C-alpha cells in the first residue's frame, strides 16, 4: 500500500518536485515503460507514432446531413479520426444537451461510411457501456478529469480513452487521473491539452504548450492538443496547431463546421472546411520540420 | 426555450455582464424569489436563517471511535451539523478512498447518538440513492461542480444538496450548476465557497470571500464558507472563519480531528478540538457584530 | 553576505517553504523583531496599534472644491488619514494622469485644514523628494511593487511608506520588496493588500484576505486592506471592509467621492459619503468583536 | 482628447472587446499602419523581417572572460543580437544586482569585438541616457511594463525598445504600454512574450503563445518570444523556441551560459553552448516550414 507516500504528496501540496523523484506516478511513468505507448485503431490508424493524429469533426452532432457533409470533407483533407459530441456538457441546463443515443447512432453511421475510427465524450458511468459500443475512443472531458468513478469505470473497459486536462489541473493531477484509468486495467490512454483558465480575456483559455515536452519527459503516453477549445477563436487555431506540432505533440483535435455561424455549440471556434484543408497543408510542412508526417 | 439566449452567453465567454441582466439565472435568482431560501433539517436546524450554520467533523471517517469522540466534542462546542467523508475523491488512485458504505453506517450511528443532521459527499450517480438514505444533506464536491449527470440526479431527489464551488469556477458557472439541480426539481440547495486556485503558494487555495456578498445580490440561496480547504493551514482557519461571517456568510464548514497529525486525509488543515471551541467563542462575537447568532 | 542563500531561493522558484525557515526575510521578519511595528504620524495617528487606521479620500485629486468637500466629510465620519492621487498610473497614455504638483499643493492644503496626515502615490525616483515634502506617507502602487530603484529611493528617506502588493505577487515577493525598503534604511513600512488578478470576472481583482494572518505570522509590519481596488464595485466594499477587519487587518483604505458617477477615475468603486459613514458605523461593531477600536 | 473613451475602457474592466473596435490602441494599431514595423540595427540586422531575430547571451554579465567566450560562441552559431544584463531586477535585496556601469562597458566591448548589436535592461529613468549610450536596444523588463515614467522616458529617445509583457498583463495592457512609448515619440518598439503567472508549478511561468497571432492581428509591431524565462527549465527551451516560431513569432531571445551550474543568476534556464547550436539547427527547419529564415 502506497498510502504513506501518497499522503505525503498531498501534504506537500504546492511543492515543486524533481520530476517523479518520489515515484508518485507508477504505470504512466517512463520508469514503468520507456517505450512510447502506441494505440492501434481500425483503418491502420495509430496514435503515438511518427504519423500525426488528426481528429476533426463538429463540436456537437446536430443532424445527419450536417455530420456526413462535414466528415466527408475532413476525411478528404486528411483527418484520420472523426469527432462529434452526442452528450454535451453545457454550463447551463437550458442549453442544447446533445442528441445522446441518436447522436451515437449517427456516429456509427459515419464510421461505416468513412471507415475511420470515431471519438465521442462520455459523461456518466451509466453511459460507458453504451458509448463504448458505438465508438473507437471514449473522451473524458475537462470537467470530468477528476470524476474518479468515471475514470475507474473507463479503466475497466478496453476501449482507448482520450483524457482531457482539467481547466486548472496541474501536470501531477493530470497524470494521476491517467493513473486511475491505467491502474484499473486500461493502458490505452491518450492525453489531451486543451488550455487552462487564466486571467486572459482575449482567448477562451490559455494554451499551455510547455506541457507537451514535460509529458514526454515523464510519461510514455501520447499527448495531443486541442487548439479549438484552447483559444475559442477560429483565426488562432491554425497558428496554434502549428505551434503544438512544433512543440512535439502527437496530433491535434479540431472542430470543423460547414456553417459555423449556425452551429448550435461553439461556432466561434469551429474551422470552416476550407480553413481545415489549409491547416492540413500548412501543418504538413511543420510536421516534416520536426520529423513527423501527417 | 431559452437556447438562443444561453448560447449567446456561451459565445460571449469572457464578457462581464451586469448581474443577471440577460436573465441567465432563473430559478436560483432573486428575480424568481426575493425571499432568502431557508432549509429545515432535524433537530430544528435551519440553514439560511439568522442563526449561523456550523458544520464540523473529520475530513474522512476513519473508524467508529475517532468519529464518535470528535462529534461529541464538536456538538458540545456548538456544531449544528456533523460532516464526515465516506467516499473520498483523492488525486491519486493509491490514496485512501474512504470507508464507503461502512462509513455511511457510522454516520447514521452518529446521527442517532447526537440527534444532529449529517452531511457527506456523493461522487457517483449510482450512489445517490444510497447516500440519500443515510444522510440529511448530500455534498457535491469541488471536482464535481460541473458533473452534470450527478447534478441532474441530485436534482431529482428531495434531500438538501450542498454544492461546492469548482476550484476555478466563475460565479456564473457556480450558479448555473445550482440551476441544474433546481431545474430538475430540488430547490434545497446550499452553496459553499471553498477557495479558488491561483498562483499563491502559501495557502492550498485562495479564499474568495467577495463571492459571499455577490451571491447575496444575485440569488436567494444560502452560502456557507469552508476555510479548511480554502487555506489548507490550521492556523488560518480561525481568522478566515471570522472574516467569512463578517462578509455575510450563512455559516461555516470546518474539519476537526482529535489527532490531526495522525489523520489519514488533510491533517494539516484539521482543527484540534480545543481550536474548534476557541473558534466558536470568537465567531460568536463577530456574528453578533453583524446581526447573527450561533 | 546572504547571496548564496538567496540565489538558492530563486532557483527553488515554486517551492513552498516552511515560513521563513530558510531565513529569506531578515529585517521585516518576526525573528528580527517580535514587537509589532507602530508608525506614529501627526494628530496622534498611529498605524499598527489597537485603534484601526481608516484612510479615505478620492481616487484622484480633481479640484479643490471636490477635495475639500470630500475630506471634510470623511474626517467627520472618522477617517484618520486622507488619501488623494496626484500622480496617477493609468493603463492608457490618453487617460487623465493626475494634477501632479498642483495636486500635491492641494493635498498640503487639506492637511492644514483637517490637521490629518495625508498619503499619495509616488511613481518615479525623481519625484520622491517632492512627494515626501508634501505628504506624511508615500504610497508605492501595485504596478511598482518590484520597481527596485524606487524601493531603494524611498528606503533612503524617513517618511513612512505604504507598499501595495503587486497584482500577481506572492507573499515572499511582497515581503522581499518591503525588505528592499527596510534594508536601505527606512523601517516605517505599511503593507497593503489590494486584491490579486485571477480568472474572476465579476470583481476587478480577488481580495486575498488570508494574507493578513499570514503576514501577522511572519512579519512585524502592519498590514491594511484596500477593498475599493480589490473589488472594483461599490456595493462590495462594506462587506469586504468588515471581513478584512475580522481577519485581523490593521486598517482599511477606501475611495470616497461626492459624485462617483462624475469621477474622472474609478467612479464605480468609490463610496458615496453616506456609504462611508454607514461603513464606519458597521465596522466599529466588527472592530469591537475582534478587540480593536476605530 | 480621447479621455472619455479611455475612461470608458477602464470602467468596462473585464469586458472582452471585439479587437480594438473601440479604438483604444492608436499608434500601435494596424488601423494606424498596416505595414509591419521593421527595426534596422547595425550589421544589417533587421527585426520584423523574414529573417528571424535571434537574441542570445548570458542572463547577467558576470565578468569579461565569461561574456566574451559566450558571445563568440553564440555569434558563430548564428545569434544576431547579443544580450547581457548589467542592471538586474532581483526579488531579494541581498541577491547579486548586476555589474551596472562596468557591465555596460563590457557590453560595449562585446559590440566592438563581434560587430553585433547589443541589448540590456534599463530599470530606472535616471539610467536611460547612460544605457542608451552603450546599447542598441533598451529592454524594459516584465516588472516595469507599467512603470509609466520609465515608458515615457524611453519614449523620448530614439533607440529601439524591447518591451517585455508584464507577468500578469492582458494584451490590452501590454499594447497600451507600447502606446505610452510610441505616443511620447519613439516608434521603434519590439514586443516580447516571456510567460505569464498561473497556478502551474512545473514551469517558472506559462508561455502564452496565442498572444503571437493575436498581436499580429491587432498591431504592426514585431513580437519575439523568450522561452528561457517562460519555462525556467533548460530542457523546455528548444521545443518552446520551435513552437514560438511555428506560431509566427519574429524571433526568440534565450539565455546562454558556458557553465550554467555556476551562473550567478538563472542557471537552470540557461542553455549550454552546445544546446544553443542544436537549437539553431532545429529552428532553422521550423522557420523554413513557416516561410522564414534564420
């Protein structure tokens, strides 16, 4: 039992540690495995390899037509995984909460049409089985990074889990949440930086790219970057996607909408299809400069 | 349907609003009810009235002896509600996770012995019924403030809910989480400020007392303050408890342990029994100065 | 020479220390003097004693009539020191920058009329002598907390200095800035908490009252609280002033304006004269509850 | 006179604005000049052009030998401007404060030997003339971003000024500080992002790269990035330098020391000479990928 050691950690709250010197990370640490984790999905998609992972799609699944049109476009431009929200965590109870099961069915349809793996968020322990049935990757959102019953539950399935950083989570807390998933049996974890909350007002959050090389020093898990939620502004997504890749990220996740101005959720931070294809062209050059491909 | 209005809110992310001018808060707002909400519990305990609410007890329930000794002491010194954690949200999967059901049973025993209402945290939708059976108030912790399925679930029961502010939640987000509970059917909500995360390193969090008068302007819900988690330091709890009451809080919640140095969780921020009785003496004077009693 | 020890501190950036265990604070620390510093001014005003210090007056000195009317009112209601800005640090170069020397002359007139000590901000090493000639206390503003040449300069005069905390300064940085003043020869230092910058949007800053008891543990210097700049909202000043005193502050500093809606600077956070007298009535009760007087 | 408009800004504190829609930035804005500002220095060095600016050298000038050895190395590896601190802003009064005038003389010697332009920090209005005499660019440090008398003073000379972002400054505040310099007569301004203060503990600050494309949208001024102070960790400088360039920065500024473990200031964040030459090789590839050269 590591209780003394871990309690020690909590009591030292606020103390900068030499990276993992006290062994607080176990299964997710480089000490446990110095080989980078690679996660294999259908269609030969592999996360954590030389080829970057590009996850794209609408923030929320709104209807079949919107979804199909978007995913066909992003596939053509080089996306390797399709995203789309069926269960939406919304600040207000009166906001659109997602199509739920119907959204999952549409996502399954997308998977059949494109042949690409799909990812969607799961918000409740009670939905884990259902969501796992329809998707290739389960996303744990920023608000649930420390929803420990949910982490334990997705730890007990085998489907890969994309874990988003909490909006004010430290790196230790982020990796210990991954440790919850791993220690319950599921080693297929992808970390995702999506911006932290600071005093800044011109962006939705502050993209903290230094976490990318820090994670690479401490952990064998892959890490991707979500510049859409990090910035909240369409025009910042392209430069921040390039910066993320230059910093060593294993991929990016972006929101794309055919008509952002009509989007039910997060239209301001959704790329138009033409923005997305331009982004793919430009990040290919940066990827090459750092020894990666798209 | 308020969807357009609310989406408008989310798009304006970062915009300071004249308080509730756009009507984003409904059921929790003063526009809905200008009479302060009072929550009645057993033993004539009432939250939100002139008499302040004093919630005290150990951070985690460790064993029967420790618990009974602590609660008898705090009752004698004037605590009106007993706290004790049975399910503990811990940063590391290897830390003590609480006694779970056995902890709830001990809490029920405390209720019988003292005649006082009890409060404990619920972390999972699947445990809501169980926890509601054993306790008088369900606590939603800071990490679950935006666990929307959990908010909806506790919205469907009638037991009072104490909602802790997320560690980087704005006041709007905090009240909209309360709105989730209220709009699903449960009006018995107590808000709780417990410190926000800032750059400060000498305290565990930064106690944001200005939220107390702000909440009083916007909402009819009672708000109490937790100086234990806010400061993380025993010696700061007493001055911050006095400050909270001077600012207009409806009560305080503190951790008490008979042997803090041996506590399994959060010993550094637990009052000793003698600290607690001194606190009660001193806050009584401040309470009187602002027209309240203990 | 403590250089090695101090460099050690800077290298440990981010490390929580047991309070001053490594001796980084010298002259400002309790180890140096465990007797609280008291600062004596004209009219028997003493900062740091049982009687609280109440500093009040307009944010900026605008004209003689406005100033005289305001100070007569606040004196009548119990203010013991008069504030008024002659040199104003403004975010934009196009904003009103203060009356400068003419403002100082008006302040001197106020001193003659009321018999009360006066305080005003000094922003430049070149103005230190001039400002010292006209006032009883020199204020170093939040933007200059680490303007080291200015700290050294006010360290070489004998006039008391009120040092405001930087808007994102840690307690160590705050006390080390006071150490700059003390170590250059001036022990007459008053600390002032005025809110820190966080993600919060409903208040101008976040008032961090836990610094008050922390400073009392580490240092012998008096500390007062400025709820006007901390909150930026008139209606929050009274509850936060009461909270500050309950937390153990040695006094408060507030902005008062006879017509806040016409103020050239910071009208939203200025008390009306009637607000000020109500505040004095209410804080007198809280002061008594914590063993102080006004 | 724009006073009403600007006061309006300050009253709206906390409000997200459509970029410069209210015209708060004048001379530094793209509305004033849509041609990017280019700053010409000796040796055909030009800041703000296609060729990136690489500023390198020791944090503090310690002695002639150390300085000459370092600058010869960084020149050989491609640095185009030499940095070196003569006046050091130190948190503690007991830390090494810099060689002051002697440091400036050594910097002049470096300029003669290498033929490269030099930059050093100026902390006091009284030193502006002296520092301007010895250097090609005057640096205003993060702690002085809102030292308005200093901004006005460097606004009255013609030497280029590198303005570092305050550690908790918003973009509006940053650009308005540049506006102070410009409106007092000096248009030769280089902005510098160097990390903001957040809750993060594994890095000294949090590098906020999204400011780079934001500045490019609002202003015609060049912006460079300082990954040394932003991260405080040697091993993060290379990935963050690449990310900065991918995001569109006009250059980078890094600290280099021949023996970091013996550095008087900031050794942990100083590159070794070999790190620097590797960085130059790698950033050249990223520069090419985004249409720039080094």
